[in-house]
C-alpha cells in the first residue's frame, strides 16, 4: 500500500482565512460588503440599490431567485438597525437610537433553521451569526434552538429589541404594536403585510421583504407592484 502523502494542498486564500477568523470572533458582519476582495460590495449592485432605497421608500422588496443572498441581506440590515453599527459606506435607512423590530418567517421551522441561525449562529455557536457576539445581551427562546426575543446592545448605550414571529400565528398577533422596522423573510399573506405596514406608520419606520416568488403571482405581489418603483443597478 502506498504511503499517504505528507503534504495536502488546502485551497484556502488569505481572504477565506480572514473571513473565518471574523466569523469565529463573533464579527461575521464585517466580512459582508467589504471594501475589496471576492465579497466586495461593488460586486453586489442590486443589494446596494435595495439598501440605498431605504431613506426614500418605507416599503421595499428584494425579489430574487434562490442562493442570491436575500436572507443575508435582510439579516445585515436588521443587524445594522439593532446595533447602530452602520458601516462607513451605508446610504440606507438609519436610526440614531435603539430600535424595536420584528423578524418574521412563514413557520416555526423557518425561525429555527433560517432566521435564528442567520442572526445568532448555529446551535451552540451563539455570536457567529450576523449579530456581533458582544452585542447580544439576552435571548429568550420559544423552543430549543428557536429564538423568541433578543435584547441587543446599541452603540448609544441603550438596548434594542427584536421579536420573532410566524405567519401561521395569523393576522391578530400582528396587531397593536408600534415598531421601527420589520423584516419579512419569505412572502407573507396580504393581510399580515398590511398589519406590518401599520405597525411602522407612526415611527417613520420601514418594512422590507426578502423572498423568492415560489407561490407564483400572488395577491400580495399584485397589490405591491401596482405603484412600486423598480430599481435597477
């Protein structure tokens, strides 16, 4: 039997190593939309156009195919609003105070496998998601590995709050609360979307959606696009 080779070539670049170090240190956020490198922000013009539309448009939709960074984009903007850690290039919606918001998905499985992981990290690795580890003050859980609420440190010294909700909780659970922002990952029912818009009316807040139109041309898309401005980049 031939001897095993002593040397193994690992196809990692210095940039890959730097990204992994940032992830492990709880600062995954820094690896996104960087100034240079494979993940430099100039390679993502549509993502930047979506962010830059924030100050002029209270309602935004990033409608795109699978594996195009939709959820990462939503998690990134949510992290900025919760922490106040807006990057130097940021031209989007901005809050200068602690915020209150929701992150919403279609089912509890979505909250567990996607939203919780994107924001907090994998089970047992809290702080390796988009939210920097040092900003996570408190997490309450609705089920094992499924977040319910977050208490997040804001750069002002105060605390921001994020609640997680699912569309199967029905419209009634989306009523009566005043919020600064709402992130809807996956397409919501039309009545729930209307409630979300109402929740942000008195705060000059924003509602942003990130999803692939897996259900075809729905009532929500029909209503949303009637007066929508399409951004190109």
